[in-house]
C-alpha cells in the first residue's frame, strides 16, 4: 500500500443494548434457551398463527382425534450444544395475532398463558438429520417418507378435539373466522441441560404444506359403509407469508456486562461485547484531531482505511465468535444507514455511493479464525470524516447472520463475540481495536 501508515487514531468502544425490532418477517425464527457463562441467559420463543386447511373444510361425521403433532422444520444456523437435552412446551395464545399492531421482539406473547397443549421433554435436537415418517392416505395403504430435519411436538388430542374439531363449521368459511376462535400457538424451551442452545426454524411454505410448519391432526370419522371408519390426516399450515408469526427474545446479562450497560461515564473497558438476537452492539467513536495535527493541516488522500477488530483470547466450546459482523451508522435524522463503502446502488431503490466497494466481501466483517479478528474496509467513510463532509452521529458494530448483511438488529442469528478495546500508543503487535489509515499528503 502506497503512502504513510497511521494506526494511532483515538477510538472509543462502548457496549450498548440493541433496541427491540420487528420480529415477524425474519428469515428464520429462534426457539431456545442458552446459559452463556460470559454473557448470561438468553431465551427465545415463537408465536404463530394456525391456518385452516382449506375454505369450507369439513371433518366428516363423528370425527375423533387420535393424535396431533406440531411440526416445525429446522432452518439454517444452530448455536450452542446440540448434545444437550431440551424440554419444549406448546401453549395456546390468548390473542388473535392477526389483530395485533406490534410484533416487536420484546412482546411477551405467552403472558397470561399457562394453557399447555403439548410438550416434548428431554429431547436431543438433530437440526441436520432427516428421518422417516408415516403418511396416512385415506382409502389407501399408508406410505413412508423421508422428511427434512424437524422438531415434532405431540399435542393433547382431547384439547385439539375440543378446540378445533368441535368448532362450529361456519368458522371454516374464512381463515380470519377460524383464527378468532383458535388464537394460535406459542412454542418455547422451558429447560435445557448444560449451556443449552438456540435453534432456528423455517416458517415459509416454500413448496407445499407437507414440507412446511404445520399442525397435523390424525383422526377417525365414519366411513362410507355402515359400521366402518376412515383414518384421516389433515394439515393446518403455519406460514409467515399469509398470517403473523413473531419471535420473542429476552436477555438476562451477567454482572460484568450490566456494569458496562449501566455506566453513564465515558469509561473505556478493556473488553466490550456484541451479541445477536437483538442483544448487544458496540458504539464506535473516532477522533482525528491528533491525525490532523500530524499532517499539519494538509489535505490528505486516504488510500485505504481499515477498522481492525481483535478478539479476546478467551473462547468457549459451544459459543464460538460470530462468523460475521455488520458495520453501520446513523444519519443526521438518527436513521440507520450504510457507510458509503457499503452503499451500493440498488436499481429503483437507491443511487448509492459511487465509491462503494463492488461486493460485501470486499467491505469485510468476516471472522478471520487464524488471526482472531475482523477487518472492515472503510476508506470512503474515513475520508469523509477527516474532510468534514460527514459527521459521526454514531457508528456501530454488531453480529449479522453469516448469510445476510442486515442494517438493523435482527433476531435471526444468536452468535456473540468479545472484543478487545482500542489502546492508544500501543507497542507493536498489541492486540486491540485500531484504525489503519494509509494516506498521502496532496498539498
């Protein structure tokens, strides 16, 4: 890299809470319980609307429920201990989700809900293992099928008989009539052995109802001939694209983290913390006064600027560092926006910044497991801050899913990282957060 290198910019790093966010349009939804020895306890559950099988569905004559199961397909990402045992619980909601106006990640859908419809106790999760199920085909032999990895929770057949099958047939004329009577379900983990984990589930009906999230009811009804009966399987689909599905997330932090969160001073702690699931972020501050003194007021061209974020050497068997971070800023209105280096044009949406790097991979933020660090390329942003073309209203780093770069906090990934703080006038080789500026004086 041509030009001089300056790596002693005054930086600050502060641990902050993320604000609750809308949790109804996630790429994947969290259900789990984690007890992280460094961060504390995190819990997440999902509230979901259950939809009718079809308009005008009829159960037939004298239907009797044999069994019912809630099926939740696993999505990508699993964070924690898959060998542990977990207790899952299914409760019925007391509200019609379709009539709600808020789906924030902090909304306690299960509040005032102690009505347990089913459990799966002492369950070891296998989020990447397919298995076989038996499909019931009315009037034909049952068939075996291999299904994608999924969580299956058996529900109380008597409760399903009384709350779904015995409903007036008029409620099946429209989906909203049904959801006003059967308010949907809430699923969470009530116990986990060891440190636990956070699993993620898919609520998109990508192909057909057989492969998606669903409440499946197996029942008997009178057959077409006297003194006979038919065995029937019916699917009540659960699909975020047609009816509300929303995540709930809660974090209870350790004393060390709470000390930082509750400290109103400008103390720079030697380690700071970031966490997914709308948990923690770092606010980064830049002070270029010493750099401007060094360059004696000359105009400089920033050839390259890199924000280097080294991690604490401590590690955990189950809670590995986040594989990817996001870096973003506030504008003058306090709105979340991209740094110019990551502000690529989107046809019909935004003109972007002509200096933006052509790919997110070049912007950076990916975990370097060899050097235990993250690097962001922020040349245009640093140039604008030095020239006074942009004001730093707040610059932030936080985890983002490895598959998606998100500007806003998201409840679709659970990873965390422990960051080393900036250190002024540090000896060569010191692990820290720093800004490398490669520059040339132009006058």
